[in-house]
C-alpha cells in the first residue's frame, strides 16, 4: 500500500472521529438545554420513552415547534380577581370535600389556561404540552390534580396535588408589569388583605390552607 493511500486513510478516519465527537457534543449541549428548559418534564419524557433520551428530546423539540410561538393573552384585572376568589373557595371547600375541590381546581385551571391563550381544556394533553413549553416548572401539579379527579389518588395525595397546582395558578394569574393599577382584595373578607408584589393572592385566613 502506498504512503499516499495510508495517509489518506488516516485523514479520513480522523475526520470521521472528529465529526462523531462534534455531533456528540452538539447533542449533549442540546440535551442539556432541553433538560434545563423542561426540568421534571424532561425526566418524564425520558421515562415515557424507556430511557431513550433522543426520542424524548425529539418529542420535547416538537412541543417547542408547535407551541413556542404562542403569545399569552393578558388577563383583565376583573377576571384576575374573579379567579382569585374562585381559588380561595376551592381551598376552603377542600376541608370538607377534597374530591369535589380537586375537580373544581382542575376545571378552573383548564379555563384559566384557555383564557391566557393556551389550547382548551377539552384537549387536555395538548393544553398540557403547550403549558409545559411556557411553564415547565409548574405543570406537574396540574397533571396531578387531573389524575386525582380521575380517582387515581387518595385524600393526602389529592391535597398535595392541589398545593402543587397552586404554583401554576399563581403563574397564570400573576399580575403583569403592564398592569396600570394595584388593586387590593381580601379573599376572606378582611379589609387589610392585599396582593404581594407579584400579584399573588394571600393565603386563606381563618380556615386551614391546603398548604397548612
């Protein structure tokens, strides 16, 4: 074999290894970005694909393509206040009727998400996929509440799900920087209740909170 052929073979082999390493590093960076963006949703996707990270990342990438350009609609102040009152009633109702409270929370979150511009609650999986692209850290509680409504959780699990779902509720109902007015509103009827600096509602006073 001539020296030229040997050198050519070596160069081709080196280029093939370099290309493989480059592709591998690119996939690793992409996977890291996906994991950072989706958090627990990334782990769920990997588990659903039996540990196949490439398939999981492909699925998550398709979610981003479908829903990444979605623009969330602003929530009018009166609608925000209505949702805050409704959530407070759900928290109070949980003490005596946890299953009914979970069903109400599930329906309220679906309606609130739709009002913010996400797919309707009748398409739960699509709505959840869209929410995961924009609120990945908060969708798990909503999923847990939805499963609890289907009878797949006990009372304590339902309580924990409702507590976790509050995070998504707060995200969707939060006061935005372009709101022109700070409104005061007490969920338990007392005159001194007010929103915090993100527009989140105070916890219900005088009744056991679902986080208590």
